[in-house]
């Protein structure tokens, strides 16, 4: 589940990137463009998305595609473990992740710029992983599972799935955001009258992984 949690948002974003790069013709500075892309891709904040040429209609389609991809990844993780998760639980987990990511902040700064190329420094806070509790969490989970009656397979699987889900939701909702920041400088180029990351896949993967505390 931890491995899935680290990669599922990156996967969902990679799926929808082509939808965002069609017909974009805004006129904003490179640093502002970097912040708008970050806020939308990481925090699902579409407030200023029109400034980088993405319509609200496209934004909604992208969000729906991301949600479907996310839920599919989580459901697959449970299914692989022989467990079942309900649609309502998938929705709750998705909203919990988005809620945590909305707390992350970003600042952007143009380091250097020519007429066609800009170097933009992106500094972001991130969700603090509670890895110090991982061993205790594992021990508690093992004790709980050992306390269950394994003779009724359906009930056993249902209770294990609920235990995993409840703990995952609790962990997400209790997430803390760092005071410290991580930073990286990205090259932005002009495309269709818009400043965009030269390698938008790299930009997306990096900012997401950092935001998730990876």
C-alpha cells in the first residue's frame, strides 16, 4: 500500500498531461506559469488555470480522469492483497489525499531569462512522512489480524480491509506539512505563446513526489 501511495498520483498526472497541453495560448510570466501549473497539478486548484490556456471544461475533465486513475490504482492494490474496498471508501481516500496536498505551499522565482528560455526556481513544502511509526504500525496491524477469526474468509477479509482503510485515512488526515522547503530549478520555454516546463513530465513527477514527502 505504501508503494502504491507513493506512485499513484504521479501515474494519474502522467495520464492526463496530454489533455492539458492542447490549445494553450496564455500570456503570463514564467514564474507565475510555474506556480499555476504546480497549484493545479499538485493541489487541484484551478483558480488561475485559464491564464495558462486551460479552460474550466478541460480542467474538470482532467480532474475526473485523475480521480478515476487514482481510484483504479488504490482498488488494484487492495485486490492484489485479496481484499475488497468499496466505492465510497475510494472516494474518501481520494478526497483525503487532495485535502492533504492542498496544505502544501509553493514559491517560484525566475533565476535567469532570455526571450525564449527561463530558469525558474521552485520551492515547495511537503507532507511529512511518519516513518518513525512504521514499525509500531506494522506490529499493531499484525496483532489485530491475529485476533480475528480466520475461519470465515469473507468476514476476515472485510475486517482486514476496513482496518487498513481506517488507518490509512487516519494517517492522511493527520499529516503534517513541513516548515522546511525543497527546491529545484527548471527550464521553461515558450510554446504556443506560453511558458511551459521544457520537460513537463519531469516537472510533474518531481513536484508531486516532493509534495508527497518522497
